[in-house]
């Protein structure tokens, strides 16, 4: 599959912003005390310093670092509405199949937090085309296909089956 550079990052950015704006309750914003204690990528993200993020990433900083509550630098930048910092993190390599603190991937979030409508169907389609792993189950062992069936998202069920989900 040919996916242009930055495509996956754009998908991830859209998902994070969409679910953040929609009020997904899987995370809470870091407190002022937590932000003050951050170092490295988390500190650069909370301050919106895109250039520092690029420099840290180029020097091998761990892009998948988490704070004590499971927030990644991308979460922290999103809570601060630091769009340039978010873009820098995504361009540096936000993982498509990242598993959050609830045990959910972006595919699972599109199903569980979605209503099965056009926006969420489009999100799932984009994730499938980007090569997201459709077999990663949640903490309860439920696959995206099982979750789509449980939520009655028939269009998503058919998409997942066509894409080889089990």
C-alpha cells in the first residue's frame, strides 16, 4: 500500500483533535503542577515548542514517553491546543497502533466512541487504508470487529470484514 508521508500523522492528528473536542473522557488535562514537573518532550509539548520537539526527536528522544497518568507528549500538546507542537510530534512518528491507558487503539476509539455515522465510518476507512492493525484487542480481549458488532455499527462491521479483521 502506498501511503504518502505525513498521511498517517494527519489521520492521528484528526483523531486526537476530534475526540478531544468531542469530550472523550479517557484522559484529563495535566495540572499546573504536573506541567511544571515535565522534562524533555513532555515539557516541550506542554509549552508548545515545536522546534524543541523536532530537536529532541532528531536526537533520539523517546517519542512514546508517558507521564504518570499515561499522557503522551501528543496528548499534552493537544490539551494545550499547541497545533505546531502536535504537528511536530506527528511528523516525528506518532505510532498508528498506539494503545492508550484504556487499552484502546485509534481503530477501537473510532468504534467505541463513535456513533457509526459518516464521520466515524470515514475515520475507520482512513485507518484501514493507512494500515492500522485490525486484530489488536482491548483489555477485555474484544477485537475491533467484535466491538463494532456489539455497538451495532453494521457499516463498520462490513468494512472490517472486507479488510480481513477477525
